[in-house]
């Protein structure tokens, strides 16, 4: 069955790794007041890069945690439609044990997003073709965050994207080809779009759980209807989950182990 993805309403990171935009900066922050957070989101929305083909020199993506959506004012009955993993977050004690975030990796020692510091409510991801362009956009984002009262701002710089990852291995050679994207036409076994994007059939031909709202709660008809035909508005459609973690890698220790083991 052919899948028609609404690439204009899906964020671009779903469709590409921005290899032509090798300079990046990630900014994590806390939303202090709902009205200010909504004003910031209103500024961000027209700047978000969609998954449709584009040729701009800068790409912007934004993601919210469960705490961020709550601070923006999303009611509990809508939040209940998200997955338990998303709603609980990574600093939930039970989930920390499941993920192995114990001892030296305990969230209480994290540089950001841990239980002892400000909440990680959202992350803005900037990608650019050049370092000067990245700095200009980052400076504007910094001003907007200050204007709208964001706190706990953490800017995470990155190295210029190359062909290898920190251990020296070639990276990005095993990415899945997702049904509905242009290159899926040449793939023999593309992965069902619903395995990644809410509101589309998954590998079993089913729609995965996602937050729905009553049509009356969407008076401006901003949301698409539930494709299952329930009559509700589909808050989750065209959205996806993002795992965002900062890990420390001991490159020298890895190669010492390899030398000894060999």
C-alpha cells in the first residue's frame, strides 16, 4: 500500500541527517511561564524546517518533553495519549534502572536535565552550512529565549560533521528507508512510516497510540482528523518521538581495551 506522508507537516530530521549542514548547536531550556512559552513557540513555528525538499542554508528543529508540554498548558487527558516512556521521562527512578542510568550515570549527576537542576522542557536544534551563519541564528535564538523568560538554558556545541564518528568508524551507513519518503521507491523492503511517525499504519498495519482530542477542543480546526474515523482531532499526527541524550565517550580507553583484548 502506498503511503502519502504530509512532509510539509513533519519535521525535517525525520527525513534527513543534515549532512549538507555540518555545523550544529543544540539548546536545552526550561519554560518558566505558560504564556511566555506559547509566545516563544509562536516565534519558532514558522522557522521550523519541514521534511519536504528544501535548499536553505539553515535548518531549525524543536522538540518538547512531557514537562514542556504540560508547562505550555496541554491538559492531562491529552497527555495520557502519549507513551508511558515519554510521560515518565528518563529521570524516573524505575526507568533509570531499566536504562542502566545508575552509579556514575545516575541522573543526579547529569550536567543538565537531572532531578537536581532545572527541567529540560524543550530543545532547539540548529544546523547550518557555515559556522558564522550558525552563530548568527544562535544569537537570535539566545535573545528570544531571554525575552520570553526561558531559564536553565544549556547550549551544547558540536564538532563539524564528518564522515566518521569519534571512534574513527564510518557513520550513517545503516539508516532505515521509510515508506513514503522519495528514496523508498527504490527500496525492496521499506519500513512502515507508522513505526516512526504517529498517525500512520505501522508494520502490523495498525495505528499506534497517540493523543486525541475532542473536536470541540479544536475550534479553529488546526488539527487533522483521526484517520481511524473516531471523529476526534489527532494531536499526535505527523509527530514523532525523539531521544536526546548527552553521552561521554572514552575513546582512548576503548582503544586501550582493543589493544589488550587483541
